[in-house]
C-alpha cells in the first residue's frame, strides 16, 4: 500500500513539474486504479505577511491521500506542519493566507470556497483534532453542548433528545465511562486523556472521510498516549477515514501510519512508505532525525549524532537546499548551497520514495546495505 | 558510561565512587489544597509518600514518571527549594535540615538546578552574561572582572561566544537558551546538578545537542546528575540508575540495564512498553502492548493499598493489593521493587527490527556526485 | 459554590466596614464643632453644648461609632448641618436622578464597548482598530468635566441638536407620574413617548461624558480579551466542526472574553452609581453628586459622611452581584475541579 501511494504521489509530482500538455487530463490527479483519492493537495502555498517579513510556512506542497490511508507528517516546530493542516481546512487566519494551490477533497477543489461552503465541508467531510486537550474545548460550555454542536451543525433537523442520544453514543464510542451522566460535565472536570477522547469524538461525529490530527497525543503522558492512539486506530478503522497525522515523533508514525512525509522548512523533503523510512531513510534530514533519538545501544559510539544548528527562519530561508547548512552530506558542497533540489522518485531496497536531495539516487542505492 | 564516570570522579573527593553524595530518607511532601466545597477549608494532598533513595557520586540518577508522579516535587525537596513535610535530605553526609542559613547557602553552591522551561526561567531584561554572572554575585565570589571572565568561560564551554553573551535571552533559540540555563547552573562549579526535564521543551534535533553537552560537562567536571524526565528513551540513554515514580512513591529502582531489560513492576513494564519506538513493526508492537485501564488517579483520591492497584493488569481487585501497600524490596542485586506480584507482567522482548535499527551504521559518508546516474526507474529528470 | 458566596459576602462586609471607618474618622478629624456648625455662629454656648451631648459627641469613641453605624443601617442618617433637613430625605430626592444617569451611562458604555471591540477583532480592520484605540486613548486621558464642556459646545451650542445643561427635563416639561422615580421608565409606564424622548435627550450628553473614561477602559479590555480568546485552539476546533466564523465568535469567543469584562463592568457601574460630582454639576443634574458638591461648599459634613458610606455600600453590592453572577456563568468557579498535582 505504501509503495502504491508513493507512485500516486509521483503522479501529482509530475503534474507539479509541468508535464507536457495532453499527457494527462487535469482531473486525472484525483483518480487512480483503486478509485479516487480522498484528498489531493497540489502546490499548496501559505504565507504569513508580518509587515517586516514574509514567513513562508508552506511552500508548494503536493501530496495525495487515498481513502483510509494514514499519512504521518513529521517535522520539528517551525517546519510548517501545523500551517499545512490549517491551510487544508481553510482555517488560516490573517496575517496568514493561502497564496496558491489546490486542495481537492473527494475530487473537489476547496481552496477559495466561501466561508459558507467551507463550513458545510468542515466537520462533515474533513475534521480536525488539535494537540492540546486543555485548550481545545471551550471551558464554559458542557461537554454535551460541545458534542451537540458538532452534530447539529451538519444535522439541523435533529431534535434535542436525538442530539443528546447521539452525543452519549459518541462518548461511549470513545470509552468514557458513565457517558450519559458525564455529558453535563465541563471540560475542567475531565482528565487530559478524556478531553482528547472528547476531541476525537467530535471529529468523528459526522463520519468524515479525512481526519487531520495535529500532534493528537503530544500533550499526554506516555501510557495515556498509548490508550488514545489505540482508540484513534480503532475508530479510524471503523469509520473508514483517511488520516493525516502530524507529529514530531517518528515512533508514533511507526505505530499508526502507512506512509510518511518528512517536512522541513515548509517542504515535504521525503515521502515514502514506513518501510522505506525506517529501513533506510534517503534524505539526510530524515536519517538524522531518526538517529538523533537517544538510543542506548549506541552508547559506546560516543556522542549522539546531533543535527548541528537549528531549523531555519521561514522568513529568511537560505538559498539552495534549505537543509544544506545543517546537512552532514551537503554542508560543504557548493551544489547544495546554490541549487534547489527538485523532488525525485528513487527506488530504495524497501520501496520507492520521493526525495528532495541532490544525492537522492546515490543515497537510495547505498541504503540497500 | 560507568567506567567513564569512575575515571573522571572528582579528584578532590577522597570517598570511593560508590559513596552516596545526595540521599533522600523517607521524604514526604504534603500540600494543602483549598477546597471550594468545604467552605475554603484546606484539604491535604500527599505528593511524595515515603521516598528513600541515594544518589552516588559521579553517577546520573534518573527520576522517571508521568505527570503527577511527584518527580519535580522530589527534585525541589532534594534541593530544599521546597521544605519536605517529613524525612531528611542528606547531602555529602550532612542533614540539610540541621544547617543554618549561611551553611545552607554554602551547600546550595554545590547543588544546582536546571529548569525545564528555557523561556520562562531567564530574566528577559538581562544579557546572557549577566544571567550567568548572577549566581557568582549572589554568592559573593570573585571581583567584577573575575566574575565576568568566569561567566564568559562557562558560556564558551556551552558553546556561546563572547559576542553572543551580550544579547538578551529572546535573541536566542530554545536550545541556546537552555545552554544559558545550564551555564548559569554550572558557573558555580557544583558537585551535583538536578536537571528538571532539561530537554523536553526542545525540538528533537536540538535535544541531542543539549544531551551531548550535558554529558561532556559531566565527564569533564566529574559531576553528579539527578535527571528528571518523562521520556524513557532519554532516561535509558542517559542515566546509570533509574527510579520509577508513581503517585509519589518509588515503585521500582534499578540500574539501567536491569530496569530496561527486566523491569518487574507492572507499572514500569507498562510505561516502558508504551514508548513508541521509531522502527518498523510499530503496529505489531502496539497491538501486543499491555493496555492500562484508566488514568493516573487524582492525588486527593489515593488508593489505600498499592497506588497502582486501580489500573494494574495484575493486581486490580486483588485483596492484598487493595489493602496493603507493598514495601520496596530488593529482589535482585540493586534491583528494588514495590509490588506484591513482581514480574507477573513480562516486559515484551525488543523486536528484531528494533535491534537491527539500533545497529545501523551511523557514519554518513558524503557521497560524491555520481556521474553514472542510470536510475532504474526515474520519471522525473531534473530540469 | 456556597464557599464562594460565603467568602464573597465576608469580603463585602469587610469593605463596608473599612468605608464606614473612613467616613467616621473624617468627621472626627475635621476641624470645628459639629454642633456649632449646625447651630451657626450666633447660637449661645449652652445650646451648642446641649446639642453636642444630644449628638452623643461626649461619649467614648467606640460608642459613637456603634451608634453611627447602627443608625446608618436603620436609615437614620442624621440632619443636614445647613438647613436641618433629614439627610435621608435630601439624598432620597436626589438618588433617582443619579441612578438613572448611572444606568444609562452604563448601558451605552457597555453597548459601545462590545460593538466596537467586536468590530475591530472579528476581522482585521487596521484602520478602524487604530481609530478605536485613539478614541479610547483620548477618553482615558481627558477629565470628564472637560469632555462635558466639549460635548456641550459641539452638540448644544454649535449643532443645537441636544438640550443644554438644564437637568433631567426641559424647563416647561412636567415629570411623568411617579412610579420608579426614573423619568424614562415612568414616561413609558405613563404612556408618554414625548416625555420619554425628552428624558433620553437630556441623558445623552451627561451619559456620554460620564461613560467616556470607562468606555476607553472597557473597550481596550474587551478588545484584548477577544483577541486572546480568538487565538485559543478551541476556536479553531469549533470552526473545524463546521461552525461559521461568526457563529464560532458569537457562541464561544464572546462568552469567554466577557468573563473578565464582567468584573470590570461591575466596577464601572459601581463607580457610576457613586455619582460624578463634576459631570452632574456641569449639566445641572439634580443628583447626589451635585448635592454633595453643595454640601462640601457649605461644610455640611453629615451629608458628605452619609454619601461616602452609601456609595461604598452600593459599590460593594454591585460587585457582590457581579461575583455571584460570575459563579453562575463560569463553571470553573461553580463546579469544583478534580485536584491534580
């Protein structure tokens, strides 16, 4: 499945790079042998105009998501991964704006739709789960009221009693004990894990085909994280939703996702199946990210292979490859500092990947060791 | 690592490396919490309950647990930033409670603290150098020029230039701020540093830099660390011995190898197996993992017996677990466990992929731009 | 919940006690013999002395205080030094005018603050934002009597669209039949829309003058709160559920942002009720403020003393009401949360 979706992404990529006219119909990007994509993002660009500077949070990002596929987007803070999530949903607030590109949700471009049209899509076709369970719920409304709202906004015909029944059902579905009674509680009476369950319940309330989860377990303790991840896994299967899971933790990607995209400075620098990245990441940044996680097995090897420097300022990106100043491969090489690498499809030992690196092919071949 | 520590044990210390430098004896900490329901009358919660442990000279002692387990409170009690309600803290053979203010001040110089949040713990109006100099000023050490030199010296040690030292904290990235925080703690040349989640506010790629720095400083200066973290991978990498805390009690205490390969307490086992590993086979690992029920109990509703009983896959509902608090017993060599049924939940073995991943070659050789690029399949020729 | 109320009540009693001490002490430290002040310079010393004893001024200080405080809460506020009329009657005649002005000023201040704060935060409107902030800035730094004069010059003398400083109604207009003593409401009850309009017209300028400084304070507070709340993740979440921008704002941002504003609103209303001596004076408003102004000129301290304590009591009561309202609206105050470390 992973390899397949990479191929599909490749097609989108070809379109990005301006395939000859007539080679493919414009609509083709949303279809493949297995049927239409749940979500196709094409050249999406998001900028924040801050007066003194323009922050390029998302830079011409393209990818495809098949129905029920689970894509992990991995990046550090400031890589633009949260901006990507909000851009897809059309929730970028000024001073930010989506500066171009398409978001094809079930085949329909939703960039540029009116607030009215977008709001009928949000929550019904595509839903959002945010990181912080403390601030993701309105503190002055009951859990029940907030669940009602999620259901009622897309089902205005439902009466109060039906709403309440459905809300209780949802709470039971996310394993909250005594669901009926706990509908009337306020968020501060719930623990962090339970709040995140409520957030998940609200997101799946209308059976969306795409679910975007931005660091859904980061604020939770590790045992709670395991529970919430297990719950999300079960519900996503039951509701047959495709998921974009945004995280900084590659361990979570390994536990949850089919495919992975590594985001750096507003670009997806490596996209592949999980097999590929965990058995032989091609991009030096992906590789370094995997290796700088402390590993006791390598104590004898001396210091951790840390990535020098820190992520670039998105308002003052270096020319050439944005990772070059920190890269173990290209730090000293003129080509990396001067030329922007183009996305390339490479074959590794465990599948194909799209990689933005001047040395993608050599490195992919080397990865067979 | 241990060998390294012994090699670099403080030269001045006559005591053998095995001797404990910092000890907690039956520490308890209770807080009064105002309860609205009871007309504002105080309600007492126990955050630390009879914690005893000893930190050996030159080692890194890990305190591991989830939020609310009392690890930060314990750290603050060890430094007497908080007054323990009961029990003693012994530093280098001296009970801290017996010291007067002057003597405590002298001890504080040797016992330093690094905070978690590199954003909140630095005064925004001071330059990096002034921040690092401040402890010297407080302890009235050296003259103006000596203090200046000492501050610049330690800043250089953590990787900041004299030019950078003139900037205020907001001019630095998170990782650099944490370096300033470390420099501030280390400028007094302490014997023990208590590090409270020193890297958890940082990006993954920056965490490794700071860990490497801490390790280097430890080796160079023969420091003893108390390292508080919720990240078990970091604890396993960084600590020599680790205590696992749950609801203010030590439930398991052992050397790194022992704990991470053969944990016996069901909570420690759950905690260890809950850590997602960035390696293939994550979904299988997740499916095989023992699932805990519920979440950490509220401190106001402490179970009377074993604190973990309500969530324990082994002891939930068992009479002895509900009634009787298990004592911390030494079950193996230097392996302490507080459980009535230790070892009933086995720690899942590490999968082969994890091991394989762990031993991947780590040296990244810069490949030369190859000329014979004949891709097997390439639909994207660079323009 | 009961704990909250109990603590607030205790706090209120403390505040009133403090104010009563201040009012009491002021009377004792002021120069001059109250009995002499009441009777005038020509009264014989024996009369002065007997009044002195009658007023209880020869008793120990705590007895005097106890007498003063019990009499205050029984409604016996003593007699005016200057004309001997009961203070209660004097204040009672003037209080409705002050209350009507206070409520009107409060209403327009709150409305204007909410509307303008919403206007500049709901969408980014840099120019409108700057204008509102400038108005707020000016309003904050300008003394109310000065605002009053400017308003009179502009709307009465120059534009001639609003009545001048002639009190609550025009000279020829008779007050509507008395029910609540508030002319606007009484006019509505009596079914006299003409008089209602007349009363409102007379309220506009003093209301604006009185409200200006606090409008500045409230609009800045509400604007900041709205901006803060609209950046909260839960706003993104409710929009992610499919709520439109405006609905999300109205249902979630506004209630959350209003909570801190509620406290401020209580302070503002309390301040308005305590009356504004200068604004009332400028507009010849027959309220408590101008009564006190005259009393001060005449050294009529029994009125001043009562006024101090009375405004303290009103202030405390309004804020107690706000606190209780808070406890009803904000579940975090109402419902005890689980204690975790």
